[in-house]
């Protein structure tokens, strides 16, 4: 082993999200891991539970390497069994096997830090004990307020209180996605616990399509369920300009297998936009960059909520990386990075008329829109690129491990 290998950090990321295909959290995990690997870390992702169903399986490989990231499911299959009893047994078995696997990896080569992506109180406690016994630093990342993850019942409030008052003090380092989260958690962490602001991450090289044909469409990607990303607002805003721009369609990219989808389609029908609003269904990670890059405008009409205040949507980095003009509401930390008519358009949250006016502005000012889109692309490369942020994160973790 040469000196360069000895200087590498070994980091294990523990998650219960599907891998390598899954949710926005999965994409963020991939970008984080690739950034750390780029900065000379040895990274392994361990998935503690079966994430797939018999009806819908996306991840088939239990062990593998995805884009340079080694990963391993700790159970015999990625597909979770049917029946509550068997699922509970597999959940516990998955955790037990995780500790065995990490201990084996640690014996082979010392693990410097565990990045815990699970927030269950008892699981966090077990990892705290394990890390103390093996002299491993325990880190956690939060990308939204914790109270959004707990029910509003008495039991939910008790669990939240335990997490904030006790569990948060277990961590040797804490990573957050926004300034409001950093301020929120500062009250509950130990006074000597270092925190790191890791903004949205984007793999900018995935969006390099120099000769792509731009289509006359406004696109949104992500969850269409509920009010989180303001899809109903986006549809209403599009309806206000649709008659004036007959060649423009609205593409809604994302899973449509949820209970409220019928109501969404009914609203589109009531606005006589059935042929203008296209629901594409789920688009996989490999196809998403091209789908976004061939769009004329990329839109995100997030209303102001506590979720929007604390979090920053991963898709925003992907939007910007395309070089297309991005229209996104000014919520949370977004105005800290973006400036109106400089590198994006920033309508007021919850204002259908303002969002529609910004769509019209983008369509009426073609050259200016191109320039704004290009400035957004430059920002994505300079600020949100996973290599840039991965290097900063690596340096921070190194300091945490050394106790600096």
C-alpha cells in the first residue's frame, strides 16, 4: 500500500433507500458518494433493508458497483417479503447483518466514518454504540425538518422529542442542506458538534448535450403528489398562457401511481388541456438528463411550506445544469443562490398569476432567456457540482475524524 492509499479515508454510507435507482434522495446519495470518491475516499453504500416489491422491482442486484460506487444489500434479496411478521424479521435481520458486514469491513481496513442515512431512534442508538466500540466517527445528514417525518400523534411527538433531545447528541458531525436547518439543529446538537452545509448536488457532466434539439415544451420532474412541488399551481399557470402559445406543451415527468392522480387529471380536463399537458410517467435516472435538456423551459412552482423552507429540491441543480431557463419560486435558500433575471426567474410562491407572467416573459424574450439559462448552468458548475462540494465535504470529514 503506497502513501497515497494510506491517506485515503474509508467511509461507509448506511441507508434504507433503494439503490442505485430510486428517489431524489437516492440521486443525492449517489452524488455525495461520487464526490467523496473523487476527493480520494473509499466509499461503500450499505442498504439495510429490502427496498423493492414483488409488483414493482427496479433494483435487482444485491451486490454491485454503480458508477464507481460499491454497494451491498445486507439481506438475501432486494425484494421485501409479504406479511408483517416476515417483514419485521427481515428488518431486524438486515440491521444485524449490517453490523456484521461493517465490522468485517472495519477489520479488513479501518473505517473512518459512518454516514448514517437512517433516522429511527433505536437504530441510531445501536450505531452510536457500535461506532464508540470501534472508534468510528458517526455522521448524519438531514435535508428536511425532522418533525415532517413523525406523525402528529402522542407517540410521534415522543419519538421526535427523543430524537432531538437525545439522539442528536450522539453524532460526531452533522450535515444539513440549508441554512434554516443548520439554525434549527444547532439547539439540539452538542456544542462541540461541527456542522456542514452541503447544498444540492448535481453531476454536471450528465447534462452535456451540445447538439440536442430543443422541443417547445415546459417541463417539470418529480413528485406530483400533494402540494409539495406545486404541480397544481404550475398547471393553473400554464392554463393562463396556453391559448396564446399554442405550440407549447407542459410535460409532467414522474410517477403517476398515487391516489390523487385522478384528481390531477380531472383538473387538466376541466381546463381543456388534455392534449397539452403530457404525463410521461416514471423516467429512469439515465434518461432524465436528456428529457430535461430538450425542454425549452424548466419549471418548479413550490409553494411556501415548512418543507420548502428547510429543504432545497435536488431537481433544481439538474434544471440549472441543462443551461435552459429555470423558473422556480423564491422559497427557502433558493434566493441565496439565484437572482431574478440573472440566472433564473423567481416568481413569488403560491402566486399563479406571477408564475404565468414569468413563463410569458421567458417565451417572449428568447435571447435573454438563453443568457439566463447559461448563467444558471455556470452556477451549477461552480457551486453545485458534486466534485466541488465532495472535496469540501471530504476536507470537513477529515477534520472531524482528526478531532480538529
